[in-house]
């Protein structure tokens, strides 16, 4: 017999905003998980309590577990999952700015009452941040050395109110960013948020982008965006210097499989982070392709060779991340003799394939 776990009557997983902007029309979500041995039928009500710094009650709001369908504005995501929610619009709070004590109260169907410890939420009239000036290159080019980018910001609520500057990349016809990066608040009361970018900033990116720069504060409000067109150059990877034996001798039936390490060097103008796959095709002496015509993938992960067909990434690579990709191949006594032609390729993350590099090995008795 399988016996389910009986959940206690308790309040857990409380999520509260640290701050609420009293002049914002954005919603702020308050939520908590409330469980009971009888499930949702054992819970009569859940209430959000807001008191001033002295503990005097100021506001109460019912909380719901309705998937935001029965009570408009609850902000609940999934109905009947025991997570109770309430969204509050900042400019509808109607209390003075200050620090408030927030508690969650749960009442069971038998009138048992639980109340969470008080947590402090600050209510204040937030002002959005502003980007005063910035520096960002017109192009991200192959081989570009590290260049400092910076954003000078301001906020009437203090520099500590700014969380970060967001760097969003957009392409024509798509209003949503296709990538986003973050320049964090340095935390030293400096108005200059900065970091470095080099050619690796074009990993997964190629062509013209409209960059959108915005500063975000701790309330989640944004500065007016700054727009800039930036060209990202992304060149195909290069493979070279394969290490393949000139000759291999077939093993005997009694000696088992012969393992041989094959390697090739790879580089990419946007760094190895832009390399998606390295592989080769093996043309056998009878002019058919080995591995049913599928590529043989190589690895730069520093993992030893195991010979396990279910763990091909254990390929015998010596050093992870050094740009030398490896694969240990196995030769049986029944393999065809003659010349095997290996065609090596690398593919990057914007689907550019390298020029082929060809090497070969003779297999003899």
C-alpha cells in the first residue's frame, strides 16, 4: 500500500517585493504557499496584512489560488496549487511612504489561525533611472581586442537604486530582443557602469543589430531607451593540423580492437565559444562512408576514452578548452584494408562551416 504524505497546516515559500513604488501603475506580486492536511478544502481564507512600523494595521487584502480567473487582479498563476497570490498596483495603495510590516495570515476551515513573521516592505515614490551618456563601438569585428564600454547613469533615488544596465539586441521585424546582456551596478557609489567586450561578443551573432540600452532600478522601472545600430562580424571557424597516423596495422582476432587517437586544431575569430561542433567523415577504401554516412564528432572536453558507445563524449581528449578536438577510433580485425580519407569540418553557432581539411590513413595487414 502506498501512503501519501500528509501536509501540515503551514505557511511557506513567501514571496514579497522588497519595495513598492507608490507612483507606479505596475503590479507588485505577493504570494505564499499554504498547505493543510485536508488540502484546499481545509483552508478557509488567506489574507495579506500590511501594518505600519509600529504594527498598526493599515491594509488587508484577500489572497487567492484561482489561476487569476475568478478574482481579477489576484495575479495567481496556477489554480489549486496551494500557492495564494495577490497583486497590488503601486499607485492604488493609498498609504504614506515608509517602511511597512507585511504578514500572511491563513485561517483553516476549523478557524485555526496561522500568521507568518513580519517582513519589511518599503513603499516610496520611485523615480526611474536615466542614462546620461555612454560608449559602445559601432562594430564588433573579428580579432577585436577588449574594449571598455560604459554607461553613465543617474537616479533621483540614489545610485544604489539602479540594479543594472541592460544591453538588448534586436533584429528587423522582431520587436523582442534576440539577446540580452547585463552590466551590473559596480556597488561603489559610482555613476559609471562599465565592462569590456571583444570579438567574442559576437558569439552566436552575425550581421546588423539595433542595440537598445536601458537602466533598470530595484522597483523594475526603466530609463528611456537609447538605440544604436551595431554590426557584428562573425567569420567561419578554421580547422588545421590534424594528427592522423600514416599507417595502421589490422589487429588480430585475438588481440581485440585497436584504438587510435585522432586530433585536429580548431580556432574561431569569435573564440572557441562560437564553435558548435567539430566532426569528420571517413571515406572507406570501397568508396562508401563509415558510420552509415553520419559525421564522427570530436571533443575538446578533457575526458578520457572509455570505449562506451553510449558515452561517445569520453573520446580521449587530453586538455579541455585548448582548441584541440579529439576522437579515439576503433579498428577491428575485419576492417577493410586500403586508404581511408578523413574530411574534417567545424561548424559555428551561426551555422557557418569551415573549409574542409583532408587527411588519410592506410590500413594494412
